[in-house]
C-alpha cells in the first residue's frame, strides 16, 4: 500500500513556526509523508520577518518536477509564493501534473504584519492560481484583499465575498474567522450550493504563529488520505483548534509563538 504523501509549495520560516516547517509538521502529525518545494527563504522569528530571499523561479519549478516525477503525491498545498515569476512557475507545473487536489492558502501578510507577497503579484495569484485550486483558504483580511473590498464583518458579508471568490474559478472557499471577534472562531466553507459554518471556542493565546499555514496543510493531508472535501475541512478545523488550545504548553520565542502541532502525542 502506497504511503499517502502531500507536497507543500511555500516559504521557509527560519523559526519553524509557519511556512514549510509548519506544513511538514502538520503532515507528519496527521500520518502523511511530506515533501516540499521552497519558494523563498525568510529570516524570521516570533517577532517578525527580517528578510526574504526568493528562490529563482526555474529552480522552484525544478523542485516541483523532482517531487511529482517520483512520489505519488496525493495533494498539493500552496502557501507563500512571493513573486510573479514563482506564480507562473507553479501554475505551469500544476498544469503538467494535475489532476490532484490543490489547497491554495493566499498568504499575503505574516502574523507579525510583514508583507509576504509583492503587490504586483496579487493579480497573478487571482488569475493563474485560484482557478487551479480545489479550495482556497483566505482569512478575512486576505479575502478582502483578493476582492479589493473592505473586511467582511457579518456572516452575510462573508458569504457574499465567498461567492465572489468562487467566481474567480475555484469550486470551494474556506474563509477563516481567526481575525474576527466574539467567543467563537468561525470559519465558513462556501461552495456553489451554499455555506457551512464551522465554529470552535476562541482561545486567548498569543501563540498563533503558523495557524493559517497549518490549517491549509491539514486540509491537504486529509485530502491526500482520500477524505471528501467537507470531511477534510472539518478534520483540519478540529486538529488546528486543538493545536491552538495546546499552544501554551511550551514557550518559544518572545513574540507570537507557534501552535502545538504534536499535541496528540505529548
């Protein structure tokens, strides 16, 4: 029996709380073999991003080709893409190696507030990668940025933005509510046939670094294991909620620490 495998295409976080490192931890925690293609190296820690070194687009594509040409990749997660040339390289590689589930997390800004996607690349993200995705997973701020609209403040506004994002060409959108208010953190899974609200108690912790990366990679891991999309999203939400609830079990850094990816084991 082939071991389920997933590929993450994203940036490297030198403090290992987000990006490639968080994705690989998530894959491992969920019983999936993780492979990676690195789009950029970041010099960052729990306090912020000190620098970004972008991987040349041709070498990024070579990484994807090397993995997909050998491993039985069951799902692909895309995170930080950094620049226009990287988006074009990823799109070309996906078209060559499709079909397989693709989870696109439109990473634009880090938890610290540092910008991770060049402004001129946002249009390319919308036009070239969103239509190739099985599901996109923006938070409230990213959904608004993709649509050039104000941040949605109500369930009805979130659903409206979700339907507009579907019109960009992807069959499903998960708008994450971690940046919202209230005692519940509610994510909305929006498809053409309606929406599903997925809620969990909002946890009071500053250790949320890598939450978005890990949620999208958890969805990819579940899809790689063969789960239907709604089940994959529900399982991923439960995993991340528990990882956030367990985040204060250890102390890492002096800023926004990471979530606890291996909460199930210790």
